[in-house]
């Protein structure tokens, strides 16, 4: 009985392996390419639109600080400069959205369209990720200014250690945000590049797609853990600043 069960499991495993190694048909490949095109569009657009929305909130936040710190010329000019920088970031992200190929439903060879999207990523979207990561620093700056206002009714005198802590939070928020976004986007782009290479070589199989799915799930988990770690570091810096 045990020998029979073992043979059944072995036969099922062999059949599964055989199915995994079967090359995808042209119909399956076209379906995969269309799905990848929509997925990569969502990846680009969701990040850019979210950053535009966040930067819009930041402009409103800095405008509020402008009135809260009325009469304090230096702080007012700092907020005006930050609003201008944030607005420029919004314009840049909007222009990047307009440059994404295939968003307006352009028809053509799906493989060629995906290749142009990969080219867009390296030429434009990496710069957009840098601009997006800068939003993290702007959020920290805005939050700190509100913290000082409601805690001390103004910007309290800062010593060298305070500047180091504040500077550390601002720089770290930018670096961590950029690294997380780059890792996330590079992961998807590299997977797409590998799939296109296999399509060109006529070696793309279901097994490859299953491996990619497992890696995506693992990447999501790593991203969540990285976000938690970043929040813990931010809380630590706030604790140090409040001492």
C-alpha cells in the first residue's frame, strides 16, 4: 500500500514537472505580455499619482505653517522655498506620467511596447523615484515644524546634537525611501527583462512564471519588514529629539 502511494506521488510529481517545463504557446505568451503591460503601467502610474497627491498635501501643509509662523521671516521664507520645490516635484512627476509609453491605449506589438516601457524606466522613471523619495524628507520637515510649533510655540534653539538628529532623520528618510522604491521597481523590471529574453529565445515556460510569482510574494514580505524597520528607526529618532 505504501509502495503504491509512493508511486502515485512520484507519478504526480513527474507529471507536474513535465507540465511546468512545457513551453508557452503563442496565445499564452500574448496573454502574458498583455498582463505584464497592464501590470507595469499600474506600477508606474500608482507610484507617480500617489506622490503627486502626497506632494499636494505637503503644499497645503507648508501653507498652513506659513500662517502659523507669521512674523518669523526666516521660517516663512523656508516654507515658501519648500512649497516651490514641492510644486516643481509635482510638475516633474506629471511630465513623467505623460512620457509613459502605451498608457493611452496605443496598439502595436506587445513585446515592442514592453521594451519601450523598460527603456522609459531607465531613462525617466528612476529620476521620478528620486523625486518621490524626496517627499519622505519633506514630510519629516513639515512634521517637525508642526511639532515645534505645538510643543514650543515656535522653533526652539537647536544645538549641534539637535541638528545631527534632525539631519539624520531627513537624510535617512530619503535614503530608505529611495532604496525601497528602487528595489521594488528594479525587481519587477528585471523579471520582465528575463521573461522577454526567454520569449526571444523561445524558452519561456510555466515554471519560469511560477518562480517569478514566488519571488514577488517574497519581495512583498521583505518590503513590509523594511517599512516596519523604517518606522521603528523614525520613532527612535523622535524619542531622541524629545529628550
